């Protein structure tokens, strides 16, 4: 079997329908799941419990990754995270009259500090 990973120059990586960052989410999730599986097995948890955890964890990871890929697309997940971090409104704690004051007074004060050498 031959799997094609890139479809052209300048386009995002795509593998089996997963695009861009979803490939990294999927690969990182499988790696993390494998590490947890090995740790559980080394600690002494039952073999069938470890296998069941691995299978159900992998199925949940596959479903979740393809669901996010279908819902948000190539750049939509980053846009959704940016939208969540964007403030709903900006709070300005200055007096209203001070918002429109000339800034020349402040510039004169800083120029005096520069001439004297001390701040």
C-alpha cells in the first residue's frame, strides 16, 4: 500500500482525511495512550484491563480527532481558541476628560528626563 501524505507544495499535510494540526493531535494522543498502557501494564494492572483501556482509548481518540477535523476544518480549531481568548469588552479606567488630553505635556516631561540623563 502506498499512502500519500502531501498533495502539493504550499498546502497543509493531509493523511487519510486528517488535516494540519489534527495529525499532530492524533499522533500525540496515540503516543500518550501507548505510554499510559505500558505504565499500567508495568504496575501490574490486569492484561485484559490494559488491552480494553487501550482499545477504548484509541477508539475515543480516533472519533474525537475526526469529529474535530470535520467540525472545525484546517484552521477552525485555532480560530475557535483565539475567539475564546479574545476579551468580550475592553475596560478603560481613565477619566473621560483625560482620554482627550493633549499628550504634549507628557512628551515634554520625558524630554526633560532625557536631557538630564536621569529618569
